[in-house]
């Protein structure tokens, strides 16, 4: 089973190290204020591990594909639905390797 990286957004300090090391996997989201996994299979596991090792916040972790990480915002294991992470004014739901933002009419930056 393949491993996929995920970022604990509460721990990320937005240094950009991961995005510099593996730009096809990680990108900085200045609006949200932390890095995101945009393509968990965009580099080899060795290259991703290098980004993990270089992260000063140690906020990037491995997860087995298909399993949900309770760390990244929390997941209701009964339903498989992610709980909202509270770091942004827009409603943000997070699962390892995937970020979905629901439309918030009061947030002009939301889509």
C-alpha cells in the first residue's frame, strides 16, 4: 500500500521548505497561512521523505493510502468525514492530501 504525505496545519510555520524541496507535491497557501499537499504522488517517496526531514516544524507525516489521519483536523471514523479545522475564517475541511473549502458568503476570499 502506498504512503501519502499530509501536513498537520496546526503545526506548520509556513517556512516554505517543503514547497522548495518538492514543488510538485507541496505548495504554500498564503491565504490559509500554511503549506498544502497538492499532489501526494508528485514525487518519489525518497524525495518526499527529504522534504519531511528538512521541515523545521516536523509537521509533515506519512499516512497509508486509504486511511484517514485523525491529526489533520480530526476525522469521524464512523462516517469518514473530516471535522473542520479552525485556522481560517472560511469553512475548511481537511483530509490527508486533500483540502476542500466550502463557500462562505461572508469571506470575500472564499470560492
